[in-house]
């Protein structure tokens, strides 16, 4: 029984590790092109358009027999708006104000936000009288405490404590202005994570009624590309910003579209269908670990005390919540086995 359970877990676990490693490279590349002045909405539009062009033929080949109903299209439009267009814009804006490592620290809150949102919809249940229920509640509060620490406390650089003092002397930007940007970036990232959490809930509903990962990802990408293009034309009427400059911008947008928004969203949709939204969101901390290694080694970004302390609390809280979730599932399996044995004995 245990061996079968481990075998079933092996595939989704491996997929989610690869997804987070891939998304870590996406964040690193996007941080690089943002620093060079590329427009946020152009990145999202190109990224989602490439994803649609890549995924549409695959969807036509493998999933053309499935009929698409109006309410599924409506859910996909909402999923694109709340789970892709607006969150990606907020995340890129927050990324611009902070760093790649710090931005990914906020993504650790996604599982907890997903859990909080899943409770009213009946996807997740909380029994505060049981150990698993208490763990879920405690994990949620610990994670929120870590999130508040991330927002309110930056702290000193850990790798090179003198770097902040030297940087303030070299640049004309005062420390107060930098702190304000850091706080604004933190708020934007929190809002982005809240909205992205809603994507997992909507996707869980879509996957039950329309079990087509390729088609749903293609349509989602099309809607997101149209939405972001309209927003870009409304707020920034600058045609020059649509021109990709240099190999780095072309490679970054193509990689983010094909792999980040294409294959990764297919993989996450499949995992949501197989193991649920909370399981899929639970692997988010891996992205921060991958990004921190790449960020420090490639972009030479500093790591701050507040980021480490806040991230530690967020990850601890998230895994307390997941421990409660696993205990709850174990109890459900035992209950099912007991009921099955009783039914067999009655026969």
C-alpha cells in the first residue's frame, strides 16, 4: 500500500521540481530584461502570445474531440485575468522594485493563500478539534507572520554587510527612498500572490468539468495576451516599447512563453487535477531556493536578513499546514479502508 502511494507521488513530485527550476530561470531572465528597461505589459503580451502559438496546435491534435462550453470559456477568461494578466503585471512591478530572490520569497505564501481561499469553496476543510485542523490553522498564522516580516523588515545584507553602505555612497538614491520602493514592491507582490492563489482554485473547478490541459492552457494564454495588450495600449501608447532589442530580450520572452507559460502551466494544471491545488502550490518554496542560488551567483544581488527570517517563517508555516493536510488524508484513507472491510464482512 505504502509502495503504491510512493509510486503515485513520484511523477507529480518530479514534475513540480522541474517546473519550479524552470520558473526560477524565467524569473532570472525577466529581472535582467526589466533592469535594461523592457516594458512590463509587453513582456506579458509576448509571453502569453508565444504560449498560445505553441500550445494551440498540440491542443488541436490531442484534444479536438472535447467540446468547449460557454461557462468554461467564462472561467478561462476569469482565470486568465485573475491568475495570469494582473498577477504577472504586479509580480514584474514588484520584481523591478526589489530583487528576484525577495520576489520569490513572497511566492511561498501562495499555498497558504490557496488554502484560505479553498476553505469557503469546500475544497479544503478545517476541523479545529483534530490535530490536523490545529496544524492547518497554526501553519496559516505562522506563514502570515512571516509575510508581515518580509514586508516590514528588510535588515542588513548577510553576504557582505559593507555593500549597502558602499552602494548608498556610490548612488544618489537615499536609503529612505530605497526602503519606500522595497515596501511598495512588497505590497505589489502580496497582491499578486493573492490573485495567483485564486488561479489554483479556479483551475481546480475547470479541471473537473474540462479535463484538457493543453486546450485550457492555450485558451488561457490567448485571453491573457489579449487582456495584457489592451491594458498596455490603454495605459502606455508607446509603439517603440513593443520592439524587442537584442538577443537577450528575444531569448527571455521566447523562453518565458514556450516553457514558463506553456509547458509549466500544462504541468501545473495536470498536478492540480491529479493531487489538488494545495499539493501543487506546496512546491513554490523550491523556486526561491533555485532563484537565490542563481540570483547571487549571476546577478550578484544581495541577500538580506529580513528576507531570510521572513522566508524561514513562511516556509515553516507552509509545511506545518501541509503536515496537517497529510495527516488528514491519512485519516481519510484509514476511514475508507475500515468502511470497505466492514462492507466485505457484511456481505
